[in-house]
């Protein structure tokens, strides 16, 4: 779904963002010449509880802190989102401040993005995007062709983030006002988060090399278009979700976490991802 128009002043709010917390960076970004910048004011995340590793979805908007209750341990998972401009020289979608949770994945289909035309400066809103899919649209003002493609995303931890102040709905982040004990706890959480995030970073294998209890020889995770989330197989999807499953159109290689077009050859050792070929030769 797409809509034209918008407030051009929204983009200027993110130009002064500094690296903080957890950076959300797009991988395999491609922008057309007429697409000046991309802004994602609404981000939907798949979060993981640091206590029990339970999962929960949370929709984040710029300038506010949102919370969701873990379904397992009933702990509060709190996150704040600071969007950043995506353009030819920057692939950073934004920055996250997390409390009690780690970022697992971006559910791109539920995010809202604003595409800014280079010719006229007009904004066009778009939803329903998917990693690996080429979104082609036209500027509502000058009808220039706008093309946006992102293969996947990764998370990079820059510094510990902590909540300060008692403002409801507003996040007041200032590491200088955090006690030493809080800094130590935040550092430990960041280290634990880094270990988990490495599992989903390009070049690192997936947990159990992508296999599951249902398919022990299938080394991949599938991204299902019905919800935009990653699961090792359809059975894993159906056991965790309450909606009908749609056939996956993308997958992550279990040996290097590269997102690509699904192929049954991943289990047979024939024509595979580059990392798998190198592994077999070794």
C-alpha cells in the first residue's frame, strides 16, 4: 500500500542522530537514482527476553518508549526507536535503546517507510515491504520512478543504553547519569546480546546450523511472507503462530546466515551458497 504527500519536515529530525545503543543496518541496499532518501518512522521488531528467551513483537515509533509483557516470565520488554535517514551513503535504518530484551529481527512487512524523491522533494509512503523484494513505485508529485531493495538487516551494538528519568512514554537517555552498577549490568547484557546477534549476522552460522527437530538435515531458516518472520520449517511456524502459513519466498543459509532465494539443493550439497561450497571443499 502506498500513499502520496507528507510532511517534508519529518526527514530533518533525524539528521543529527549519533550512534547509540543498537544500530539497525540494512544489508544489500539498492536505491534508484531518483530516490534521495528513505525514512522508517514506524518499526516493528521481534524481541527476545533476556531472562527466559521468550519472544514478542513490538511496534515502535519515533521519540517514544514502548513496552510489552513477556508471555513466559511476565517481565517487561521495553524499547525505544530513533530513526535515521537511509541514503546512498548510509545504510543505517535507526538506533534502538533496549531494556530487558534483545533485538531478534525486523518484521519489514509491518513497517512504514517514507520515500523522498530527488527531483521534487516530495514524500511517498509505502507499507508491506519485504526483504529481498524489489519495491517499485512512482512519486505522486513528479511521477519519477522510485526503487527500493534491501536483502536483510543486522544489529550492531555501539554502547550500553539505560533508562533515566520517570517521564511516561518519553525516553531520556543519558549514560552520564547512570550509576556504576547499572553500567556493569548494561555491559553484561550487551555482551550477552552480542553473542545472540552474531548468530544472525552474515558470515556466522545459524543456531544448530539452521536445523530443527522436524528436519534435521535442512540447513536453513525460511522467512514466511504471511508474517515476515523466520522459522526453520512450516511445522515450527504453525506451532508458534496463530495464522495460516504461506509458502516462504526467502531463506537464510544455515552456514552463513545469508538471505537468498530458497533452494532444495541446500540439503544435497550440489549448487549451493558460496560458504557451503567452501565448507565441502575444506
